[in-house]
């Protein structure tokens, strides 16, 4: 989309942006009288995005914000200039950014470390904008690995002393089966009650999910009653053969939820600290419905629902994906790393 910046543009504007903002501020600075308090914070989720003078992609570009930059949000604006699928913009202290690649990071907190975890592990959720994981190696000692993001979910399998002498959780990667560590205070343990089943007494045949690719919406039904309707992001069709031979469009047809996992490492499956690598550890609340691995799941790397964005899966807001995970069959127990079963009916239109 227009708000995403190329590497060439990044290098071109990186020197310009700071001088532009310093010479010509748009709004009063926070330390000036009458400046209101921010309504929240956000994190830039991709390499860089443009800062605009007005909430409009055709307005003047006045700077850029790089990946994982944290920004104060002063106002949420529904722009008459769109885009139609997502007209939400954020006013910052110096300009406007479109919301597509801003993750809201509200309700952040530090957590009291656990004293014990069960042998099978315990689920936990990142509660700060991001935390740097480290992997302990025999040859090099502690080395950085993935950066883990707000609302992503992991299996805590040990409590150890970290490189700073403080308690760190060992997280076992469900794809690579390696262990890496993060400060325990950055992870909130998830309770069994939090992921208890929703509407367990509704007969299995009464629950169904319909996804409209043209409308980019998901609707969940209990009989004829709509119990959830939300915007989603399905797969962008590939222009040619893909490396693994699997199309990137979301498959159409009739399916069932077959496997559920509360946490899944998606991507290429490489051990790397490269922030540009295609690695998405801790994807939360995953409900697979296709043999190629297509699933409903939470999304922490964009907020651009209503537009095709994925490699085939159905991207959802974390809260919606969590609700769907709890509502669909098969019912997953709290200790299940994955749960298989011929579950809730899915129709992709």
C-alpha cells in the first residue's frame, strides 16, 4: 500500500525527515501550554512508514518512522480520503500516520515471575511492546535471537537465571523445538479460565463459520444467530509459482477446523536475529482448516483488516482469533500444544 516505504526511499528520506521535523513542527510540543495528553501508544510493525502532514496519502510526506519505533497517539481520525477499507489514521505530535502498520500497545505491564512451571509447560503472553529473546549456546554463550512482540503467545517450559542474573523464562519453540529465553517480567502467564470454551453446550452442527473474500469479513453463526462478525485479511494471490508450491491465496470451498494450537511459529523456520527475516514466532490462537496449513490466527504485524494481506491464512485481530479459538470445535484443553479433531464447519466464499 502507499504507506509502506521502499529501502531506496528510506535511505533517501532518512536524513531529510529529522531536519524537516525540527524546522517545521505542525503541532504544539507536549511541553507547551495547552497540549493534550496522548490517548495511547503504538509500535511501527514494518521496516519504515511515512509520516504525513495530513491524514491523506496524497498529502506531503514529512518524515518516516522505522520498525519498532514507539509513538504517542493523540487522536484517532477517520479520514474522508480513506482508504475505504481502513480510513483510520493516527495523529502524532508532528503529523499523521495510517494505522495499517501501527500496533496499538495499550495496557502494557511488567509481571511477577512464576516460581514453577509444569513439565508440559504453561502458556504466556508478551505484555510490553517488544522483548529481545536470547539463546544460550555452548560456544558463544548468550546470543540474541527473535524479537518477541506484544500479545504474541509462547510456551513457558523453564525458569532460569538470565544473562543479567534475573529470572528468565525458557520458551520452547513449537516449530524448531529449541529453547530461547526472555525476561520473566515481560511475559504474563495465561490462566486456564482465560481460554475456557465458549458456548460448549451449543450442538456441534449448529456452529459454522463463513468467510467472504470479496468483503474481507468473517461471520460465526450458532444456528441462524450471528455471534461474531468482523473484518479480516485473507491471502494475496501469488503472481507465479511459489517456492513451496503452495498458492498464497486463501482457498475457497468447504472445510472444517481440524487442528488448533494456542501458539505457532510461522515463517521460514530459521534461527536468526534479523528483524527483516520472515519469522513470526508466537502467532496466537491458531485454528487450522486446510491441509496446506491455512488457518485463522491472531496478527501482531499489521492492523489493516478489510484488505488482503496474508500468505494464505485468515489474519484476525488477536481478540477475535482468541474468541474463535475458544468457540470452535474441537475443544482444546489448557495443556494442549495442539488439538486435532473434525471440528467446526468452515465455508470460504
